[in-house]
């Protein structure tokens, strides 16, 4: 039986020791797809593209840096205004 991806996890490569985090997450949750966002890439478009490949996903986890009111996803920064 094929298992659908129900959880997407994204890790941005500017996190210290991100490969260790990726290794700990890999295989830790059945149905989870782990995706890496390059620190110099465009995280939002990467996340959107990968989400299209996993239409059954119901949860998204993002491991990244940020600052008050902001989330940094490579070159993309999410902010409330």
C-alpha cells in the first residue's frame, strides 16, 4: 500500500548544523517529506512547488531563522506588512 505524504518539513540551510537536524527528522515520522531550502534560494516558491507534489499534506513545519515579526526563507522574508 502506498503511503501519502501528510506532513512537509522544510529546513533552510543557514541553520547551524542543519544536516544533523535533517538526519534526526528523516524517518522520524511516517508520511513526512523532508525538503531543504538553500540559504540563497527563494524559499516561498520552493515550498509552493513542493506542496504541489504532496496534495495530501495536512501539516507544514518550517525550520528557519527569523527576527521579531519575520520569517527568513532564503532570499524571501515573510513579514506582516
